């Protein structure tokens, strides 16, 4: 078994609770979220990662079709895992009323956490009735 495969194994079920509070001012939408999590364990019988989480999200409409997205988030661990502080910046384009495309650059700001990533999104809007 490779070293990566050994690290990728997890055991158990993870849990998360999150509270959201949002507001809109003109073209800006702001959301604050706070909560906690108990993650899956790396090994049976070993302590599981436990953290408090907080985030602040902003979406600002530049036009009817173009939106700038930003986020700051943190996970403060009560377990031995390294704390995490990350941010993201991206753009969302509404190609029509039924489809949105997005590209978001995500970066970790503390050593030991995630470094950088690019998220590409496709969000269709479906009408049920």
C-alpha cells in the first residue's frame, strides 16, 4: 500500500453544525457563518479532529450578469490538528437566467494547511413548477 493510500483512509462518520446570518445592501450580499465539526478519524481508537469554524462570505454584483465572490474562513482545532485560515476570490457569470459559471481561487494562509486551489463551478437553475 502506498503512503498516500495509507493517509487517505478514514474511519467513522463526520458531523458538522452551522448557523448562518445574511444581509443585503444594494448590490452586496454578506453572509456570516459559525459552527463546529467533528471530522472522520484517521485510525480507529485515535482522537478525531474537532474544530470551531467561522466564515464571512461576500458577493457583489458588478452587473446583472457578473458577480465578484470573496470569502474568509477559519477552523480553530481543539485537537492536535493545525488551525486553518483561508480566503477565496472569484468571479461568477450568469450566462442566462438558468445557468451560472464560476471560477474561484482558494488559498490557505497558515503553514500546515491547504495551500492553493482553483474551483470551477456550473450552477444550473431548474424550475419544478
